[in-house]
C-alpha cells in the first residue's frame, strides 16, 4: 500500500518558475494554489497555468486549492487524469456539496470513474468547526486540513508562539477525523520560515496532538516535516516489540503482557504501536 502523504507543498499557480521547480523538492504531494497565494487580478492566469501544468505533469500527486467563490470555473479548468483532487478553503457542508457536483460533472465529461477526485476540506471558519461531523461525512472528503490564520482572524483569537490558544480546535479536528474513519488531519503552515528549530518543535507538537501531515509554503520546510512524521528506527523497533510481545501472550491464552521495563501491554497499547508501524512505510508515491 502506498504511504499517506506527510507533507504538502503549496505552490502559487501563477508563479511559473516556482511551479516548474516544485516537483522533486521533497514534498509527498503538491498543492497548486489558486486561492490565497494568488492576487485577485491573477486568478485567471493562475487557473490557466495550473491547467497547463496538469495537462502533462511529472509523476506524482497533484492537488489544487480552489477558490470558494469560483468553484465551477476552477474545477472545470483543472480537472483531468493527473488531478488527485481539490483542497476546499473555508469548507462548510453547502460549499462541499457544490464542489462534489462540480467534480462529478467533470468526471462525466472526462469519462472518469465516479469519485475519481478526492477532497481535502480546510477548516477555516467558526461555522466549519461547529459542523465538523457533517464535513467529515461529506462526499469525497478524504482528510481535513486546518487553516489557523483565517480561523483565528474570524474568532478573534491571538495565538502565541506555541498556538496553545487553538489547541481545543485542533483536538476537535483530530477527533472528528477519527470518528469518521478518515485519514488523520493535515496541520497548518508554519509561517516563520527561517527558524528550523521552531519548525521542528511545532511539527512535533502537531504529531503529539494527532496530526499526521503538514502543509509547507517553502521547500526548505519539507525535510523537517517529513522527518517528524516518519517514525524513527528506534520507534519502529519499540512498536514491533510491543506487537510481538502481546502476540506471544495471546498464544499463551492471555490478553496482557509485560515488557522487561515493567510496562503492561494490552490491546490498547498495541493499537498505538500498530499505528506507528503503518506510518513506517517505504518511500513511494503518496496515496492522498
């Protein structure tokens, strides 16, 4: 099975040189951006550039962040066999229904199978937070993302360096994803670009909070993001030890084992260990 993406690099679709160099910089997937990174005057240029790029792209996974007020135009332009799906900013149930209809129309026009295109729903509004259950169950939604800058601006929160003020909302996004059985969510961008220690620290915090990927706005952020979301050799070995120990105990007729360190192991502990092993996959094209 292909690995789940750990890193997504936003690339302004109207920046031809950046787009040409983006592939191969280390991102598990690219997100061609038609929204925040593009000025209103350049929207049409960006849409045409994204469509041209996707007409003959290199091998990889390619998403497009569309505009919430230009769904039909954006989808019609960029839909094609190379498109993995779209990122929907300010995602709310009604907007996701509009996106689903536009993607379905594109699939029919292109002769593609139903639900070929997926959706990453970006939680960026208070209403989106309150309707997480509906959003996670909407058609095509494979994963949630969290846009904390937009969200903080709407609700009046002023996050500190560690983003602790938004921790309750992060938890809601993680829980909603788990309850719906979709892939663990994508964490927000680190906007401080020249502080690798800060990037590593905030990314590790996201990992502990239940996120399993992060967006990047600069290629230099990708190596750190990928490293944090990839289990280390020691973590893999420890997880395998846990799984093997409980398997041996169950063969002896008990559901509980004890490690040499004295830690008690049961199925709940093993479940966490198996999640680590699922993330310990060979390099290859990302699934989403």
